[in-house]
């Protein structure tokens, strides 16, 4: 992927995570959104690691998918 797009996604998701930390303790809806944004950030970082490493680490991508799945589960149920 383009490096500028990766950096933009990374910084926007970090700002969103920082802004959602306090409200997520007060409202379960923000807690679910927090996990969705955290998963996007993990997958974004994991793709950079996956493309640069020789061993092709997939753990950050799996963790991001699990975080997104948990966030969606919390939103639905």
C-alpha cells in the first residue's frame, strides 16, 4: 500500500483511540467503537510488519481481526 495512506490511517486511528479512552469507561457503545478502531490500527500496523518481514508474521493481523470481531459482537449483542 501507499506509505502516505498507511500513515494517515495510523495517525487518525491513534487520535480516535485517545479520544475514546475516557468515554469508553462511561458508555458501552464507545467501548465497542474503541475496539473497532483498535482493530483497524492493529491490522494497519500488521500489514506493514507483514510486508517488511521475511517470516511473514500474521499475529498482529489476527489480533486486529479478533478486536474488530469483539467490537462488532459488543455492538450487536
